[in-house]
């Protein structure tokens, strides 16, 4: 193999080693500085804006790694993929991908997909409506609201500690 | 140095991406303390999945409360409301409706605007069972971290285009 071919390979190997690190400490070091806590509050809201059901959970991720949700109902399945990207100015680009399979006796099974993005500040609350939000009182349908908040893990711990202290 | 509980919990929940996952996994395999903690998470998950204490009862209770709330709701659809109208006015209204329908039927047919609905792809299946569809998508499930079972009694469907917006910009009507 010629030197010309070896050099880029060596460079690639070096770059990968730098990125991946060699041991647990490197991995933990990287994660402790880059972990993001994605807090999700899922709500089912009826047409008169009353929340009839809600569920909260938090997930740990890193920039560019999605948090994937699956919501199964009687006549539909929703896949939601929330991906936070930390920008160089420490703001956040939030990308939400929604896929909905809806089944009805009249129309069979239909598939809808959507991809939305929104630049936000860290900690700013964002709402995702995977089924839309145009309330039609004649149809009397409920809609799904996903409240998303992304914080660095350390800030999130401080945030929850302060929240507990305030109670 | 051992990873803290939250990292181990994230490892158990498959939230840590490669290559860090493999490195932490390697440590866990060689560390009794971390292995015990991961095993305890496995045990909690297993119990919640197969033998959740009182889950069925509490689920039933919640569904019943939602159903009771729906029954108690004072919202009466327009078509069920009782209205008293004087007979001459009623007769005039019927005549007006008949006249209106006849008039609109004579007009040339107009195409409805497409509206703000998302693009639709129809997917054909041999039967319309969503469980079969879920089976087809099983490989997708391996990437899913959060599974939510929505209340069965809630009528849901697409209501316009999906939206992503800042909570501060959203006003409930």
C-alpha cells in the first residue's frame, strides 16, 4: 500500500480515536459534558381544551441522537422522533418527525408523515401536535399535545432540585 | 470510577449511543456493583412488564373516571338541543330550505379547495388490524424508548397539519 493511501487511513483512525476515546473515563467524560435531558409531557386534550389524560417522562440523550416514542391508540399508531441538535451558539435546533397510521372502517389504513424543525433556547418549552390542532367541534375529536423541554443534564438536575425545594 | 445511577439507568433504557454504550457496557461486565444495579433495573422492568402490581385495577379506574367525566359533560350537540319555534315560522323555514336546495342544485359544481391537510399515502393491508401493522413495524420498536398506550375510549384522528411551536406562542382558546 502506498504512503498516499496510508496517510488518510491513519488520519481517519486518529480522528476516530480522538472522538471515541479509549476507555470508560473518556466515555463518561464526553457524556457528562454533552448529555441532554429531554422531558416529555404527553397530553390528550378534548375539544374544549380540557386535559383528559397526561403522562410525563424524561430521557437522556446527546446532540443529534433522537428520542423515539410510540403511542398506540384504538384506531391509530403514532411514531414521534424528537432530535435535539446543539448549535455552536449553544442554542438548540429541535427536529420533530411524526408518523401516523390511522385506521377506519370506511377508509382503511392511512399513513401520514411530517418533519418539523424549530430553533429554540435551551430549556424553552415546545409543543408538538402530531395529529394537528385544528379543533372541529362537530367531529368532537381529542388531540395529542407533546410538550418538549431540552436541558443539559446538569442544568436539569439543578432545575429539578430547585423545583423540589420550592414545594 | 463507576458511572452514576442515571448513566446506568440510561444504559439499561438503551439511551446511550455507540461508541459510549460499548465502553460503559464493558465496564459493567467487569464491575459487580454496577452489574448488580443494572440487574435490579432489569428486574424492575421485568416485573412491570409481566406482573405489574395493581396496574390493571388502576388502569380500569382511570378509564372509568374518564368515561364518567364524558358522561357528566354538559355539552349537548346542537342536533340534540330542543328549540321551540312558532308553526308559521317553521313552515316558512321549510319552504326556504326547499327553495335553497333547489337553487344550489342548479348551480355548476365547484371543486373544493384542497385545504391545509398533510400529504397522504395510502398503505394497503390484507386486513385493517393495527396489531398486524404493529407487527410489520416491530423492527422500528427496537429503536423506541418510550411506549405510550393511549386511552382506548378517546376518539382521535388527524385534525389538520401537525404543528411544532414554542409553548409561549401557543394560546389556548
